[in-house]
C-alpha cells in the first residue's frame, strides 16, 4: 500500500482548550489510485494532507508512507521522505522568484536526484507553458503560476502527490482541463493522488472520495 493512515488523531490549542480536528481518521491509498478529499471548511482536510506528507506529526495514530512509518523518522528522515517520495501542490505556489519557469519546473526533480530534461519539456508543453520557460514567476498570471507549481511537482515523479485545491485559482473550464491533465500524468507515472477539493465536479472525476466530517472519514 502506498499510503496507510490508521486511527489518526490531531488537536490544536484553541481559546477554550484543545480543539479536536481529526478524531480517528483511517484511509488507504494504493499506487495508481486517485482520491478526492472533501469536507466543510475547517473539517481538517489541510491538516490531514500535512500529516500524510510528513509535514507535521499526529498526536496519535499511524501513517505508513511507501512502507515507512513516518512517526519513526527524525526530522532529517522525514525531510528525505518528502523530497524523494512525496510531491505537494499547495494553494500558495511557492515558486522561486529568482528562477525562471524552466528552472522552477526542474527544481524539485533535481533535489530528488531525478531530473529528466525531456520529461520537464514534455510537462511544460502539456501544461501550456512552452512559450513561458524563460519568464520569471512575477511575469506570469496566477493560473500560469499554478500550472508551473503543478508541473514542478510532477517533474520529480513522486510516488504520492498531495494537492490542496490545486486548481483553485483557475476558472472552471481551465480547472477541469488542468485536473484532467494531472489525472493523466499521475496515471502515466503510476503515482497515487490525494487531492482536497471543494468542487463536486472535480471530486466526481477522481477514482474515490473520502469525506471528512466531525473528525472522521464519513
Ligand atoms: N496550526 C494550527 N493551530 C491551531 N489551529 C489550527 C492550526 N491548523 C489548523 N487549525 C484549525 O484546525 C481546523 C481544521 O483546519 P484545516 O485547515 O485542516 O481545515 P480545512 O478542512 O482544510 O479547511 P478549509 O477548507 O477552510 O481550507 C480549523 O478549525 C483550524 O482553525
């Protein structure tokens, strides 16, 4: 199993004591599977995504990522797992302002030791970025920046792609076509995809769905 989440608990300190966000969440994602993560605002979707990617640790419960128990790793081990196994696309694109589009796309793949120039060019072309490779992030529209962020993640061929509303900045039609492309690319690489979305339409295009409510997968 690519990702196993078992009985995950997470609370945050609030004004009136601890607020339980995740209260026994379990799910499994196999390689090649795509899953939409839905739920009301504040239901804990981003929290779950962060935990799944080893960006934060749960209070209780187990996360197995490509067979490795995330809780058993130190900071360095978790950083390595993130670099080599996981690709994240967050709402903030976190592009590197001093690098042009081509270098931004190649960046993560280089870090993971898997840079492949032909694959990067192919991704850029399919994301409609071929004419923008020499530009800098500030010279791009929000939607173009978002596509660079997605291409950068996929360029490293991660085993698991975690995405938080990756098409949130795009209009409905562009969002649907970018998602379609993401699903195609993820399927080609055999990766698993766990994606937060508020869109019923996008959720319906994914293989499975996990709906978070009252701290659990309903
Ligand atoms: N670092 C933190 N410290 C304290 N509370 C937090 C922290 N991160 C999240 N929370 C709280 O946990 C709850 C779940 O937040 P989370 O961002 O996971 O929800 P979400 O389902 O992704 O919401 P949205 O759809 O609005 O992005 C919220 O009540 C939020 O205020």
